C-alpha cells in the first residue's frame, strides 16, 4: 500500500529542541514533544525517520506557546546544513558552492520520501529550491520560515555572512505581519510560491569555501550507509520506524504514533488493518526483534534485555521469545 505520509530523516530535528528548551524552557519543550507525538528527549539519530508532520507540529506548538507566529525565523537564523550529521558534512565538503548544492539535491533522495531539493540555473540566475511534502499541513509556515533561514545560512558558509540573495520565494500564504520575516531574511520576499526558492547571481556558484568546514572527507557511499536504505515508503515501514524509536523510550504507544504521523487513531488503525498486522502485534514483533539484536550484539543479561524492550519480568519475556524463535533467550548466544 502506497504511503501518502511524507517521511524525512530525524536528523532535521537537530538544534530545534535545544533552541526551544533554551528560549521557552523545559516545560514548553515537553509540551512541544507531546504535541508532535515524540517522546521526551527525542534524538536526531542517523538512520531514523519521522513524519514531516512531526516537525511541523513541533514548531507550531513552540510558536503557539511563545505567542510568536514567526518563530521559525528565529530558529532558521541559528541553523545550517552543517548541523545535520554525515549527510550535511558530505554537502559542505564540496569545494565550491555549486558542487555543494548539487550534492544537496542528490542526497535528498536518501533522506526524504516526498521532499525535494534542486539547483536550477536559468541565464545568469541560480535558484536553490526546496519543496516539502507536508507543505499543506496546518502550521507549515513555521517550517517554511526555518528552512529559508537554514538555506540562507548554508549559502553564507561559502559567500560570507554579509551575503544576501536577490530574492527569496516562500511557499506559504502572506502573513498579517511580514516585518519579522523581512528583518530576518533582509531581502525581497515573495509569498504564495510553489516552493521555497533562494535566487542569486549564477557566477557565485563558482565561489570556493573559505576554509575547511569539516574534519575529514565524506563520500556519498558513507551517507547511504548512514541513512540505511532511505525513508519509509509505506505505512507499515513508517509505523515500524516509529515503534523502533519508542521501544527504548517509554514503549510503543498507538496514541503517540498517530500524533507523530499526523493521523487520527481511527484512520491509522484502518490503514494497519488493511496491511494485515495490527499495532499490538507489530509492536510485540519489533520488541522481540530488538531483543534478539541485543542478545546477539551486546553482553547485556537476559534480565536487562527484557527490561530494555519493555517486559516487566524475565519469565514473560522468555516465554514470548521462545514462542517467536523456538528457543529461550539464553540459547541465542550459543549460535
């Protein structure tokens, strides 16, 4: 079954929880996590994916609590692609701006199921374009503003902190207050566009980075290994990904999963029923698969593994493990 839920690398969360916690406090951060369907202390680990709606809901909740409808501009002012794990390093390891932006468009296919990035050159003008899959989600404008700021900061790594693009186009409705946006981005702003677009002279694509930006070279193959096989492509994969991240963080939660996917619980239950495996069975299977990985790959005791994957006692864990794998947990290490 095709997945209409846009998924994206969890590394895009990097820096956002820290910003929200520092500016609004831990209580606001916990509320933002809850509204987004994330567990408290959610990480931006490589190889993990979240629904784009999760990011939208996180920023929208923070903005609502701050009473600032343009909070995304403040977040965008503190972020560039360099904070985004191995793939960000791969992009910025390029010697010229043009090569960096071409790398960005290539690497996106491993990072997102629906979002796209691209460099378009027309005549003497270059356009760095970005399109989110969740652009129609309520509250998306916060992500749009944060993204525009992040892309601008990335260009400035090659072009200097004083650089300003000729124009910035935003795929969001024109808000009642545009002054905070114009003050942050400091150039001509156009709203209601088809995608986020930063436009600047073509000759700047040849600009070389002023100095080393990362510690060592990073290859596209390394990026692919880091993000595994790419984002989830159907509802089963999306739910599985979320359950895996929840196993060690309070246990799988249907309510939290539905919020993270920006779906109501009835819709998600119906989608899972169609695929043939309900949430409870899926959760139990993933918990036991995780337990087997821990038993084979770590020196953790059976009791510790049982507790890590959410079993209250070793007996129930051993019984469930044997039902699935045909042997007791202690036998796994003898294989």
